[in-house]
C-alpha cells in the first residue's frame, strides 16, 4: 500500500485523544500521519489476532489426533 492515493476524510475525536496526537506530531510527522500509522498498527493487530484465533481453532480441532501421534512417538523412545 506504500504510495497509494490519499483521500481526505473527516473524523471526530475526543479532545484528550487529539491532544495526545498533537504531542506525537513533529515537523515531518503530521496529525494525519500519526493517525494513519495508529490505524495501520490497529488493523495489523486485528488481522494477527484473527489469524491466531483461526490457528488455535484448527489446533483444538486436531488436538486429539495430534496427542495420539505424540503418544505414539513417545512410545518409541528409549528409557534413559
């Protein structure tokens, strides 16, 4: 998405949130950039959480079979 077209929009923010955003701005880092970076991080976290939930569901669905395979493997180990 780097270099994608920018679209102007309007959002309503809590005054304290806006103050915090303003504190995070610098000469080369505008409000828009701070908000866009925060939105990208939020969306990435949501996508990661969704993938992790899907993976966990798959593992839970396969748990009995996987545990059986592990017990089989452990049965072949030599006693120490």
